[in-house]
DNA sequence: TTCTAATCGAGACGGTACGTCCCGTCTTGCC
DNA sequence: GGCAAGACGGGACGTACCGTCTCGATTAGAA
């Protein structure tokens, strides 16, 4: 809630951004992005589709990037962070992988995920947003799973945490974002076992 | 050598794309990309820097995307595919990871890697190019390593190959392209051992 | 006021072409044309001189030709048509010739008159515009003069009108547009007498 | 024969501009001009149609303008100058007008006449060529007719020559080049009588 | 006949301008 | 004040010609 935290601000003396309008814009933007993809989505088109003046967009977000970043962030966030754990490492693991796959399968991610990643190279704000609000919660979940397993004694206490997290997240994320290749249950099953073994071997 | 394979066409009595000019353009384009990144690199700027008319660019490549794609492809290709193997799984593995890290560290990759990935979402030609000429050779190298290890008896013959390859490549690629985070030798060392364990556990 | 009659559209809740900007463009275009001539005037140069984006020109006129045509048409129109008559044929005649000379001496006419004429060969719209809005009113004035003289009995009623009008207009127009040669009062004086005689001889 | 006087130069050691090639170019240029008009005729198109390299054009003429100017000049010249006179003023006059009409009706004149005129505004060389080689001979013919008539006593000796010539040439030229309107025999007949009267009235 | 030098075709080259599209800002009048 | 509409300055896109330059192949006059 960085750039638009005030869009639900109840009232402040006269001018309040109207929620109805904001929602119409968001819906239009999602539709436009789904149709055209990140780089080819134009603010003019979004405004037109929403039946809204362009200034109305820029009253809410400072740039196209920011708007689309917030969109994806909200979508990914509302898809709930794949929060922690329940019982044993292998089940925690499997659950996390399934959740990740589902979230990464969301058309919004498929459509503009890499676009945002690319843009983030030149836009520190955007990069922060993606790292802190999209990546971080998922890494936190992975971290919690590993920590619990260590506590339980299922994993060695000197586990390299960063690498462990990478092992949990990277294969799925890589395959879906880079190779755009779908992932079936069999793959997840095998991956679960392999990662478990990998982690345990991290003496 | 798809779009410009004829630029070194030795001669045919008349207009041949001149190597000198092509080289100047490539150099200018790389410089421009290094400075500005993929999406923000303009053909006008490249032409200006190369001291060349814009038409001269379009005589060689049909569009900005194509030009930049070919550039990175050539750069990545000339960095030679990290071809396979020598002795034992663990050494093969370590060697592959080191090579990958070095190639992914190339500023060109850092700068425009994700940009191309993003553009590929909307451009089948570009997508093919990246998958077939950049990804495929690396996956082939990984495949060879695994196959050799199976032959040697170091890995189970029923190993899920696709997943095995992902395990080898994804952690590094993910960390460098997505997190833009550097990778030290310690990381590689631990990763090598973990992946080896993971693969052996793939019953 | 064909293509831009709405540029003074009083208001409709939003985007209206702004008069200030339009005026700046027109001034810049006239200056540019005066400096460079019709065919060599570039939209980029006009935009630059006016401190305006190129799209702002194309929002007003669909092409360079149209813009310049409208410019000259307005200039020539505002120089008011040399409307008719007062008393006797010879004075009417002299007055018309003087007015014509002055209008044809306008630097704008000198500069781009022939350019427009040339372009009109390939552009029916432009041709119509020139014939209907520039030529026609002048021919109408000449026609009125002749008609009045016929009514008064100064000229024979079976006068070939078209030819009569040509006799009035052609020598001046030809000399100024084709030969680019100035015309002094003596020339006009002699011409007046000659044309009068010619007309009266048209039995 | 200014710019290409050497194209028939019999020989000079090896390289001579080949007449066959020159003719092919001329034919192609005329065709191209007839199809497209002056301003829209491109050297590339002429070269392509002639099956000739562009340099081959520029070996013969220094610019597009010059080439087209020479073309029209030759065409108009070969249509023979409407040289003078035979007997009485009125017959001389009629003959001149008929000749003029026929020459001005030539499609080449219709097509690029005004274009050249326009270009001449910015190109002194071209202007000279048109004035000296196209206009001058016709004015000379008109001059001869008038002079003969004066000698014969048909016209007053103090006739304003320049204006007299204009009266002979302007109406036809104006009507055909500016109004692009055809001229029938009746028009010429009336015009002949009118001009004759006008000239005689030039006290 | 052989030599030799300019012409030839083809078309690449540096440039300039075209008309289009989109960004993020600004302007106008209504609610 | 927000809002719809859309004009605005700016800048890049890819195209079309201009007149010049670069090739190797051809052509004919001179030796």
C-alpha cells in the first residue's frame, strides 16, 4: 500500500479518489494487460476502456510501471502468501510447491511477470516493490518451513538458508517464468523428494 | 546467422552489406544497451552513435527486437556452450555451475536478459531464438552430464531428466536473473553437494 | 474553414485545439515558408520553430499540403476579394488590376503560389481549394465588372465572358507567377487601355 | 545541350556515356513522370524502370530537377519553336495561338510544367533554363510577329512590346497551366480578334 | 588482339523528412 | 476538489527518397 494507500481514505475536505473509478481502472488495466501484455499495454487504452480520463490514472499511480506492478502485487498477495507449515518437512514442502505453482500459473503473472522484472532493472522503486512485496513473503514462507524442520531435527542446523530457499523456489519459478512450461503433479512429487534429499545432505 | 547471414556474402557485383558498417553498428548497439537497457535503447541512438543512417540498421534487421535478440544470441553463443564433461559427476557439476555463473554475469545478460525474456512473451520468433539458441545448448550440456553419470552408475537410470536439468540450472539462473544477486564460490560448493544428493535421491 | 473549422469550437468539456498554439504554428509555418519555399518546408522545422510537438500539427491538418494550402488560402482570402465596381469600365478595370497586382505581390504568393499549383496537379482537394477559394472570387469580381459594363452599354452583350475574364486576369497573373517580373504603373495603364479595346472589339 | 553535351561525344579513351542507356533513361523518366507527376517522381523509380543503376543517372544529370527540366525543354524544343510569320497580323496571331495551345497541351507540360516552375523558385539554374530555353523562344516569336506588323504599318510603332507579348501569350498559358482548362477553336478565334484590337489601341 | 580505363547494374551508404504512436502533463468545463 | 475528454511537448518508430559511394562485370577505343 505504498502509492495508493489514500485511495480508500474516507474523505479529507473535498477531493477523494472515488473507489468506483479506481476499480473500473483496475479492471480495465487487467483486461488490457491480459490482451496485450506488459510492454504493449498503453495508458491511453486503459483509460479509454475504463471510460476515464488519463489524468485520473496518474492521480492514482505515478507511472505505467508502478500501476502494473501494484496490480500484480495485489493479485499475488490476495492469492494469499503460501504461509507456513503444518507437520513434517516433506508435507510442508509439497504444499509450498503446489501453492507456488498455482500462483505462478495465474495469467497475470504469465503475462507481465517478466515484463515487470525487465523494467525493474531500470526502476529502483519497482525493483523494491517486486523484491519486498512479491518475492520476500514467499522466501519468508520457505524460510519458516526450513527453520521448523531444523527445530524438529529433520534438517542439519548449519543449513545454508539462502541456498535452501533457492532450492525450494527456483526450479518452479524458473520453469514457469523462463521456459513457460506447465508443471504436472508428477513433477512436483519427484521434486519434493529430491529437494528433501538435497537439504538433508547440506551438512 | 538467421537474418544477416548474407552480410558477409562475399560479393555479387553490387550492393553488399559492408562488414565495417555492421561492426560499427553492433558495437554501438552493445554500448547503447549497456548504458540504457533493452527497452530503452533506441534505434536513433544506435544509428547516431554508429555514425550511420537509420535505414542502414533496418537493412540488416527488420526491427529493434530482432537486432537486439541477434546481438545477445551471438554474444552468448560466442561465450561457447559450456560443453560437457570429464570425469565424475561432482566435478562435472561444479564445472557447469561455474561456467553458468560466469556467463550469466556478463553485463549484456544482466542488462537485457530479462528484457528479451519479456519481449519473447509477445514475439514467437524471439522466443524460439532464446529457447533454441540460448537455453537449449545449456540444457543439452546438463543433459550430457546426467547421462554420463547414469552410464557410470552414479545416478539411478530412472532419473527424471527434465527435473534433473532444472535442478542444475534453475538455482543459479533464478538467483542471478531474478534476484540480481551475486554468487560466491561457497554458494556453488554447497549447491554442488546438495544437487548431487538430490539427484541420487531420485529413485 | 474546412479542416479546422472546429479549432475555435467554444468548448465541450475537454480537449479543444488551443488558439494560442494554432496561432504559433501558423506564424511559424509562414516564417518557414517565407524562408524555404513550399516544397522545402518541413513539418519538423515548423514544429520546432513553433515550440510544439509534431503531433500537434497533425491534430490540425492531415498533411503538409493541406496545412500550407489552408495557410495561403486564408492569407489570400483575408486580403479580401477585390470586389467589384464603381462607375465606368475603365476605372473598374484599373482598380481590379491594381488590386490583383498587390495581392500577387504578397511574398506568400510569390513563395509558394507555384508550389501549390504544382501540388494541385496531384491533389484534387488542393486543386478544388485553389480553384474555388482563390481563383473563383477573383473571376467573380471580373465577371461583375464585365456584366455591369454590358448593362451600361459599354460592352457588347454577346461578349465571350470566359475569355473576357481571362483577358483581365491572365496578363498580370502570368507575368508575376511565371516570369516573376514586377509590374509598374505604366504597364497597368497601358494594359487597361488595351484590354478595354479588346473587350469592345468582341462583337 | 548544357549538362549532357558530352553524351554523344564520339570517344575519349574508353568510357563514353552510351546512347542506348541514355535513351532508356529518358524513356523511363517520361513514363514515370506521366504516371506520377513531377514532385512524386523518384530517381530510384526511374532507374529501376530503365534497368539502370542510379549512378548512371547522376553521371548524366546533376540532380532530379535538372534531368526533368532537360526532358521538358527537349520535348518543347523538338516541338519546334513556333517561329514567326507569314503574311498579315491576324493570321500570324492565329497561327501562334494554335501552336501555343498544341504545345501547352502536351502531357509532359501538363504533368510537370508547374512543378518545374515551382522548383525554379529555389534553383537559379533551373529558372534560367526555363526562362531562356522555354519562354524566350516563344516570346521571340511573338516579338517578331509584332515587329513585322509594325513594319507593315498594321500596329502603331510606339507599341509597348513587353505588354504586347504578354497579351499574346498569357491568356492561353494562364488558362492551360493554371486553370487546366482546354481551349477550343472558337476561343482562339475570339481571342485573336480581341488581341488584335487591343494591340491596335496601344497608342 | 590485347590492354586499359571509364561505364554499367546493383544497391549500400549518411542523411532528412515523413506521418504515427505513446508517455506523462496540462487545460477546460461539468459535477 | 475529482472527473471525462483529450490537447500538449517530447521522443521513438519504421519508411521513402535524395545524391554519393562501392563493388565486380562489361565494353570499346588505343596499343
